[in-house]
């Protein structure tokens, strides 16, 4: 028999997406019907779905098959309701991780990176930085990584939506990196959740105003003696910062004058978008392309440590607008 419309029961032509009789879009109609059923289940705990045991035994003329079918339906409803309502378990949260119960996550800074777990004030969309990590570099752009939260219903990451999600959530990279182009967009597993990983390349012109390096008189003399052992050392007064107003008991000695440093860097940048129940987590990185291997190893370490404490439920994914 040919398939029929779920709304008006008219014949459904093969390959059609809309009903020629009543005009509904099949996929949207079925999704709405599923959401109605899910809402009914989520309003009560799964255990409450089981009926109370009958106080009067069924009559002989009812037969045994009807009772078996009813019992099977209840068991199926409880199982489906429990699966939709309760989130799956993630990886263990060890004591080595920094926990943020307010934002619903835990993570550890990559080895060799200085961590700052201070939360920023929310932006216009309610997002905020909740962790930043700074690395060191003797030559090139010092690697930087961060964790930010994005208030949003649970996002279902899939292969079919990955390009759309990448454009939606990684547009901010273009504001901070010149000529950024995504090179890799893929779905990965983070804490047993489907996540979106994006990597790309860009450039950045950096201009830094570096203040003068100063020392007090005693430290300066010790510094000069170490630098020029056995030689005559000028007094600190010859290195006093010009333009100071009034005498001071111990004026600063300028070891290095103020200077401006400008450079152009070729950068590797991107991140991972991890879904939570009421917010998403954006783990991002930026580093010099010359440091690709070390930077990506450190970022992989951050991603591997990441745990979602407020985990999304299958029900949340069905309600997602993505």
C-alpha cells in the first residue's frame, strides 16, 4: 500500500515532502507530534508512568492478550521516558580538574600554560569567558587558549549541520584574526558528547607599547656590577627617567627605555563547540603557525580534560532549533 499523510490520510506520493491534499510538510508535522509526546512524558518522572496495580482481577472474558499488550506499552513508555529525561554519563571528574559548578563544567589547564579562571562580565548575548590560558614563546606569537560559555538550548551537532554551525559560532574569530579561513570542520567526541571542531588559518598585525624597565638604585647598581664585573659603575642618577617632577628619595633607574614593537604573524586558530543543557562551551586557541605541533598538542590536552557537568538530555536535543 502507498504511504499516507499522517494528518489527512491522503495518499502520499513517492518522494513528496508536502501533502498535496492538506499542504502540511511531513517532516515538520511529525516533529511537532513527537515533541507533544515528549512533553507529555517529561512532565512526570518515568517511574510515575507505571499504573497502580489493579485492585480487582481482570474478568475471564477479557482474555490474557489485552493485559499483556497494556503491560508492554507501559514498560515501553517508562523506558522511552527514562531515556529522554535522564542525561548519559560523561567521563570521570577527577580532583585534578578545576570545577565551575555555576557554569557547569570542569577542565584542566594545559601543561606549561598559565591559567586564569576569572569569569568576565557577560556580553550582550549573555556569553562570558570562564577560563584563559597563556603560553610562552621565545620566538613568535605566544599561544593563547580560552573557554567561553554561550547561553543557548542544547545544540545537536551532526555531520549534516556542521558547516552551518561552524559559520554560526566561529564568526567571532574573523573579528580578532585577519583573513581567517576555516580549513577543517569535523564532528568529534568530547566527554562522550558530539562536538564541533573547527581549525583555520589567518594573520594578525600586532602593535605593542612596551613600558620602560626600571629598577631602584640598589637593584640597579647590583645589576650593573653583574653585567660589568670589575668595571666602573655610573651612579643611578645618570639613568633617571627624564621629566619626573620633583626629587624622590630613590628615583627609578631605567634599564630599558620604552619602545614600540610591531610584527605580522601567520596564525593557526579555531576551537571546539561542546553542547551543554542550557549553554554551549566554546574552547578556542590561537598560535603561531610555526608552533603548530606544540600548540595543537596543548589544545588537545585541554579538550581531553574538558567535562560537561550540566549534561544535555536526549529530550533537549529533540527540542533544539538546529
